[in-house]
């Protein structure tokens, strides 16, 4: 699909909400229901290059019962419903392509239970990852999944989020034990107990994790938590080329060194981060490492990785040993998205992410680097290379047909290359609107048809975030 055609391919096609439906919402929620233009605009845009697509109304939920009431009304009147956390998605997940109601879960922000003996915690969907870790700080535990943005945990479960720590701790798929979900009929179900494993029936938890709000609304999440490491050390290391940096990563993983984080920034990303966060990092391809464990274990890991890096032409490590130095370094990494936007003021980021087998990672990134170098658009490359996942932030003006078309051309080349290497079209951002056709290319018509049948079984009226993941 050529851009800007893909930007215009989804045109909001809602219908006016029934008066009886609006009246029922008003009676149930009062001031927590709004049709104000400013509030609708806030809930009708995300970080994707798509134009805003506004819901017709917004409801601010405070409980699972609130969500069930909204869903029941939407089912009764056949009104689309889109869950909303904090709006950090970048593939159009929360856009109201058919109008309807945006249900804002950010007010459902209570930590419901901390079961320290079992290493589990149960939270409402609107709790953010930073909020959870702040509340866990005094317990000696932490929740490691870190997608960068301070996303809600319900949203992270819905998109099967990942992030910088995934190389050691896994993704949301591995760390969600159970969910409370409101189904498309307005019923409340619990997908699993707090037991660490179960063979009881279909794995409903895994069906809803990554479903992007298309099968039901996640209202509570039970998660694994981990003891805070005895020792933590972080370092930045520059390389003569992206290929050398990625080959260092591959060798580290293949040797089984249990690094906690391994992040790649190409030279353009480092330049942007320096300008945005006032750092003085060498403007060369760079890896950011973090090591967790005992003091002796961290020392051994660091020494082993240093030797591997030197074998690939790396310069000396710059250590960030104090909490303040580590925070500064990782804050700069997490702000890289916004830093990169400043490379081309007024642009939007046509961000794409892919994931490939670790053995093909260097080849995939080097070929992508050649594509971006030949383009007239700036396209920084960064990513969680420890698990084969990387991102390209293609900076373009979506209102300029030439720039939008070039951005989509680059995106298609990145994704097509990853699929040919037995990778995936998205490692952590999700399908949303933009990657629906790539999903077919990755899985095939029959598999996607099966997904569509699951969607129809769970949501026969097609009211749950319609127009995302699969076409029904």
C-alpha cells in the first residue's frame, strides 16, 4: 500500500450515537461522561502518523462494574467501544475508526494486592508501570517490563508490550498470570488463578494478552514481580559501526551471559539524544548495557561483555555505577523517541519495529541502515537488540505526499526483510491499523482467517475496538 494512501485508507465511518444510548450513559455516569470536543480530541489521537479519529463520547471508568455497564449499553445499542489508557500507542490502536465510545481506564489506578510471598501483584488496568514500581519499592521487589513510555499495565497487557529488560525478564506474555476481563456481552470473567502454572482448559489469559482491545476490556492484571537485584551496573560503549555493535550483542547472547538490558543506538540517535538530554556521548553507534545480580556476578558479566566488545573494535566502556548516573542514562534512552523528533521539527515519526532471530540480526540491521542512508528522510535506528528487536523512526510530514510515500516505502522494506528472515512484522508495538496487511503476509490467509473467527466468536457484534488487527 503506497503512502499517503495508507493514511487515507482508514476513514472514520461512524454514525450518530442513539439519543437513548447517550441518555443512558449520562444517567449512569453523570460528569464522568463527556462529549466535549477537547476531550474527544484527546482520546482520538496517538503517536501514530494517522490523522485524529475522534470517538463520539468518552466515559471515565472507576471500576470493573463501570466498564461492564458501558459494554452492556454498547452491546444493546451496537455502539463501538475503544479502551484507552494513556494514549502512548503508535500503530493507531485507540483511534475511533467507526466512532463510538472511548472508555478511559486511567482512573482505575489502584494496586489491589501485593503477595510478596508468591512474587505476584494484582493491579487495576490504569496503574502505570512507574506507579507500580514506586509502590513496590519498599517491599524489595520490582516489575521489570519497561517499554519506555509510562504506559498503563492494562494497555501493556493488551498490546503484549516488551521493552528494555525483555532480554532477561521476558515480555508481558511471560509475566501476566491472570486477567479480569469484561467480555463483549458485558460479563466479567477471570482468566486464571494466581497459580504459577495450570493445565485447566484453554489459555484465555494468552488469548487476551496482545488482543489490543478487540476481544474484551482488561480491567485487572495479576503480574509476576521480581526481587530487586543486589547489584546493578550500567555502561555505554561506542563502536566503529552498527554491524560491530550488533555482532557484540549476538556473541553475548550466544555465550549465555545473562545481561539485563542491551540497547542499540545508531549514530543519528546518539546525536539526537545528546542534543535532547544534554549528554556528551560519542556520536557513533552505541550499545547501552545493564547488568543485574550479585556484586561478583555483575562484575563477571561486565568483564566478559567488555572482552567481547573489544574483540569487535569497541572503545572503552563509560560506566554509570551510581543510581543517579544510571537514571540519567536510561532516561535519555527512554526519551530517544522525542529526541529523534527534534531532528526534523514539525515531522511525525512513522515508527516501525520488527524482530528477527538473533542470528540474522546484524544482517537485517545493516541492510536497513543502507536503506535509511540512501533516503532523503532522517530515520534513526534503535532497539532492544538483546532479543532481536529493533525500531526505525522514519521522520516525515504526513501531509507531504512525497515524504509520506517515502516513509511507507522504507517501512515496507524493513518489514518485508524481517519476514524473509523468519522474523515478525512487530516485536512489541502491535498490529493496530497499520500492520493488518503485514499480519497476513506473516501468518498467511488461513491463520488470519482463524483469528477473525476467534474475533467473531468473542465479539459477534464487532463492537470491541473494530477495525484493528483483523478485518471482520
